[in-house]
C-alpha cells in the first residue's frame, strides 16, 4: 500500500475512535454549532432567493406575462391587434396572448380623487394569461362583455382611515360601491365595483380593469389597438425561444421577455442581495473557523502527551495531524446533516406559514446550489480550522509533548 | 549492534547550560538485556532517549548496525522508530481512546499491514503477555500491571531489533514489577530480543545481563552480569 494511503487509513482509524470514545458533550456541542452556522449560511440566501422568486413570479403573473409585446419605436399603440393576436396565438410555445389597452383617467369616490391607468382587458383571454382572476379578495372578476362595472386593486380601494394605506387610495371602496372615472378623452362614467383584487404586488394592486366592450363603448368605436400584449407561454417552454419565434414571424413590435423587462435594475438588486449574502456567509465561516479552531486546539492541548507518545512509537506527524482533520471533517459532516434537518423543518414550516411582507408572502427557497456551495465552504473552513492547531502540536518535539 | 561515540547532551535553562550527558561511548550487543542504572540526574533517561532516537545529541554519534542514525532527519527517525524500535514507558503511554487490541494493532497498521495481519499478530502477542481475555477493554479498565503488559505487546508487535524501557516498573507494585520483568526475561531469552532498560531498583539487577552505571552524565561502571542473571 502506498505510504500516503497507509497514513490516511491510520489517521481515519485514530480520528474515528477518538470521536467515538472521546467527550460526547464536546462532540454534540460542536455538531450543534456547525449545524447552526450551516443553517445561518443557507437561510439568508434562501430568503433572498425567495424574495427574488416572488418578485419574478409577481411580474410574470400579474404584470407582464412571460413575454410582452409593446408598440414599435415612436408608436404609442400596437395597430392591427386582431391580426397580431391571431399570429401570436399560432406560435408554438404560446399558450395565449391577452391584449391590454391602457387609458388614463381620474377616479373619484366620496371626495377622494386618484389619477391612474384604467386597463381594458378581454377577460376570457386574461384569465389564461394573468393570475389576477385568482386573487379576487371580494366580489367577482370581470365577465366577457361586462359593461358598467370595474374591478380595482387593493391599494386603489384603500381604507377609510387613509393612515392605514401604503399608497394613495380612494379611501375605502367596497364591492358594490360606485366610483366615477373621468377619462382623458373627456368621457366620464360611473362604475359599480364588481370586485377588488389583492395580489400583494405593488404594481398589480394599483391597477384598475374594465372590459374591452366597455372601452369600445367609451371610445364609441371598435378598438383594434392595444398598448401592450401579454403572452403566457406553455409551461416548460423557454421564453427566450418563444421571443425568437415571434421575431422570426416578422412581428415588428418590441418583444421582451420578463427577464428583459426587469433588466439592469433587477440585476443590480440581485447583485446587492449577493453582497449582503456574501458578508453573511463570510461572518458565518469565520464563526465556524473560530469555534472549530478552539475545539481542536483544546482537544490537541489536552492530547498533547498522547501526541508525543504516538510520535515516539513511530506514528508520523502527518498521520496525527490528519487524524484531527478527519475528526473535523466528520464533525462538519454531522453538523451539515444536522443543519439540513433544521432547514428541512424550516422548509416545512415556512410552506405553511410563509414570512409575511407587505409585497407578498416569502417562502425561503433552499436551492441545491446554495446547499452544495455552503457545505463545500464549510468543509474547507473546518478542515483548515482543524488542521492548524493539530499541525502546531504535532510538530512539537517528542519529549516536550510527552511531558504534557 | 549499537555503538555510541562521545555522546553528549546539554540542556539550556535560559542561559544556564545543564550538561546531562558528557562524552558517553559504549556498545550494546545483539541479545543484551542491558540495565542503565544510576542516581537521579545521572543521565540514564537522557541516554535512553538519545539511543531511542527520541532526542538529538548535542555532540557525538550513534551507529546502529553500522548506520549513523544521528544524521537522520525527523521523518527518517520516525520511520526507524516504527520499524526497528520498541518503547515501554513508566506510565504505560497507551492511547486512552483505543482498546487493548487497537493499541497493539496501531504500530502494525502504521507499517501498512492489512487489518487481518495486524489483528492476528496483535492477538498472538497479547496472548503471549496473557491478555487474550482483555482485547476489547480500554486502558482505563485495566490494572497498572495489565496496562504495562499491553505496552510490552505493542512494543513487540513489529518485532523490533531493540526494545527500550524507561523505568517500566516505576508505577507497579513488586508482584506486577516481577511479572513485567519476567516477561522481559522471557522475550530476551526465547526470542533473543535486545532490551535496554532504565531502572533505579537494586533488585532489578538480577534480571540484567549487563549494567551500565551512570554518574554525572558519564559512565561510571560497565558491569557484565551474565553469570549472575536470572
């Protein structure tokens, strides 16, 4: 057998027995600390990933769809809408396209005024593309052909006590109330509030929807224009591929995936989260290194005499050093398993009781990449923290070590 | 077999020089059961440590089977100790976290033997020292005499060319001391094992073939007792 393998085998033999027959209290304490450090290393990135996932989900589900078509450069609206929709809906990978026509207006309710966008939708298409219909807090969603009714977002409805509102609101609108809308084309209509939705997305909950039929009634003409077309792709389809297919069909309008839309600002947010995450990871690693270093330092100092004896009877100092490194690796492994159990319990808990934020319920997302990366980091840190004190004691001269 | 030439060792306590050995030259022959005796501070343990490659001499040379071992580096000395030497210390020096069998297997494993070979050789030698029934016990579960017998088994498992014992009976009562010395006598007589043992007990003399008396770091007397040995 190769000399290195012989030494590693003996190191493992010594390390394993030292753990099995050593101080159980110190072993449990070290495992718990490593487990907690590992949990801490994973938890923050999982919350950040959860928040990012939530933001992406909300953007796709309530604001842009998977792919968004916007008017051409220098145009305010998309023309020949029906033709465009027919073409888009034929593209492989497209589940459905839903047009939006965004018209400005001022809403009035019991003395409160709120300027904003009123979006005309085709409910039959919309329910296939966005998730607003599933988030009706009270009342009902719009039906195809509805006129004289409106559905409004939670922030627009607001509270009677405006101090409870996070955003400007109409001051406590309820289903069945009537609100006046003064459109930018001068038309004023009174609408019965058919439903109020609450998606917890800042952007979505400030929206107000009417039907396409209502829009045509306001404009007193057939409307074959849209300000945007939201596209829902078939689950599992690559949005970028669908975008390329749309471009390939000769569509001249601007076509963007949700990722394009979130763009640089989103990348900056992710980068900023990454910095916070890195700082947290470094702090956790330093804590792990210090704890393991102290534990192994105490252990090697207590075993100083034994280390001297081992050297005296011909056990190489590398074997002795690595017996401690193996102990630390086993401790780190046990700590990581313990940490994973904690994370599993947390995952179960947060699935049922997510962390409630004003802009949504965040479920920490434990990714395999985070777990593997942090486990490897912890292993390396542990091995270094275990190696240094063992190496220091193992290179002492035999008689000094044997005197203890 | 072992020849020392002008061996000296000086310790330093701050700036104060403490000469522990001063120009010791002598020879140990194969099959010797040699006693190093002398009053406290005479340098007998220091000499044993130098012969056993546990420490470096300040001056002088040690040749074992013609090879100058004082020139060896740390790694070579470690390997030499493992393969060629056995040690018995006065406080047994067993690894507390290993069983009797594992303590003995340790040095055999370090030589790269298979686990089966190590186990077989260790069980065999433990049976010779009368500890077959105690294989799975930890050192703390044994008496002092039993622990010293484990140490003897450990030192013998690799069949060393020379066995060093540093006051192996210092912590034992007379009965156990005699058992240990009888064991040494047996392995010396039956296996031809060379043994160098430090002792300050007068009655141990009866076991030695030869006694080197040290005084103030020098050889005071070299007595061949082969005609008197037990």
